[in-house]
C-alpha cells in the first residue's frame, strides 16, 4: 500500500526567537528581505509578516518599501566617485607642478622670468622706424 503523500504536512514552524532574529538581521541593514528569503528558504511575504509583527521600527499601518538602489549602494557609489575625482585632482596637480618647474628651468636658461606677474610693466612693443 502506498503512503498518502498529500496528507503530509509540509508547513514549517519557526520559533518566535528565530523570527525575531530574522527581523533583527533585517533591521541592522546587513541583508534585504529578498536576501534573507533566499538564505533561509523562507517566502519573502512571511518575512514581511514577521517584520510587521516584531519590528521595533515599523509602526502599524506603515508599509516597508525596499528600493533597488539602497542608501548603502548610493553611498558606496559616491565613495568610488570621490576616489576617482581625488585621483584626477592629484594627477592634475602633478601636471601643474611639472609645468611650473619646466617654466622655472626655461626661465633660468633664458635669464628671465617667464611667469607673468600682475605688477609687471606692459611691453612698449617694437620701436617705430618711421617707415611704412
């Protein structure tokens, strides 16, 4: 005789302590509901129900919405952008230092100051010869 497989209860029972630990993990911000769902093989709606029931942050009547671009991802993207900009500024500063040194060396070789100062007198131009 075959066992009646339909009568076997496949529903899992979770302790309240386990449910609260899942909610705490979500509240820490380490894992999203979807990640927790995949990690523990629990339907995401079940986790949302636990959050609504056990969360210290969630008030009744408010809906939790997880955005795909979370704040932590935006923060990481901004940190990467800052590093790229700092690297670019550093490269530009090296180029500026190089060019200033090049101007200084060229000025020493020519015996004149090549950097234009705001207080230098204007050139009188070429002398007039009277010929046109």
